[in-house]
C-alpha cells in the first residue's frame, strides 16, 4: 500500500506487517476538485489524531498503471477495514451555514438539530455506491463537513473475545 507521510507529504510503500497505522479518506469527487487543499486538511486532521500516515485514492493510486488501478480497486475494502480510522468528508454539508437554533424545550439538547440532521442525511456522500464499503468496513468512522468540523462518529462493534457460552 502506498501511504502519504503526514509530516513530509512524501509517499512511502508498505507491505505486509510493515504497514503502519493510517487514516483513510472517504469522499466524493466534484468538479472542480479541491484535491490539494482537501489532502492538506485531511493530513492536518490525521496529525491531530496522532496518525502519521494517510491514504487518499486521488494521490495514493497510480492511475496511469491499469494493473495497479485494478489491484487497488480489488483491495479497497481491505484497506478501509485495516485503517486506524476513516474520515468521511462531506463537502456538501456545512455546519456553519445550517441554522443551529434548537427547540427551547428539547429533551435531547446534545443531539444534532433537525436542519443539520437533514443536511447530513441528504449529503451526496450517501448516494455513491462505493461509500457502502467505506461505511461498513472501517472500525472507526468520523464524518466531517466542508470546513472539517466533526459532525458524527461511528464505531463498529468488534468483540475482543468470544462470550463464555460459546
């Protein structure tokens, strides 16, 4: 797997047991694509989590090689599953432009307000077929809006040992 080292923005190849912990980016491509800025911001968020390596499809796959491209497509689910964390970047959701007023008598003050929840659920990210594996494969998934503000987190339940009855 080709990973981008956050500190140097240099690519490094890792194989087998030498693959370090890495964050992986799940995102939609748009025209015009904001690749460099998106990658820089992703690297910053990873470093804030103490992660030194990242994987991004737009730069970690050599698309000029049809063999590498096919191998990468076949490995995606595994790469998402083995990542330390997946950051889902929702470019079409902006926490700062959603009305944030909550109902004054809301019993769940900590929950997302209705407008933000609606904006989140209507994100184009959820309309991509690829994102299904990106939603279910990672152990940890953090959703970010277009300004890289955290929106939500999802952790897969992975039992560490079998129940005693088994």
